[in-house]
């Protein structure tokens, strides 16, 4: 079992920055992929970024060049640095640990980008 807790969400103006953190309660296995997803009102949840234990990253086209996902394996923590935020980035952001047979999800943290 993995417990995930996100933090760092809030209200920010367009062009601003925010850093999300996701702490896992227990040990994450080397084969696990950690990821951030987001879900805006009225829309389906979408993948934002993924990172492997070795640091390989994948980003959605909509955030590429603006967001950076990183992972501290020793601390069982994944981060999402969000820069140049846009109103369309407004969503609930969810942390995920992905295994071949199961996905563990955090409770989500709200990010609102508005002037």
C-alpha cells in the first residue's frame, strides 16, 4: 500500500509560478513510475508529466517547456515545478504512483490561475 499526500496548490496570477509536492508514506519501488495528472471542471483527468526512478521524464504538449517534474527517491517525493502559469492550467492536480498492476492516487490539490 502507498499513501500519497499532495501540497503546494493555491491561487496564482497568470505568468506566476507554483511548486507542488507529493510525499509517499512508504517506500517506492525502483520500477514504479511517478506522475502528475490534472482535472479541470467538466473535463476528464489528463496526464501532465511522468518521471521514472532514473529521471526519465515525459510531458504533455500543453505544459512542455513550462513545467518540470522531478523525483527524490530517497525522500519518496515527487515534485512539479510550474512556471509561466496560464488560466487554462487551473485544475485539481493529482499525484500518482504507477505499478504494472495498480495505480495509487493522492487526494489532489487545487491550482487556480487567475488575475
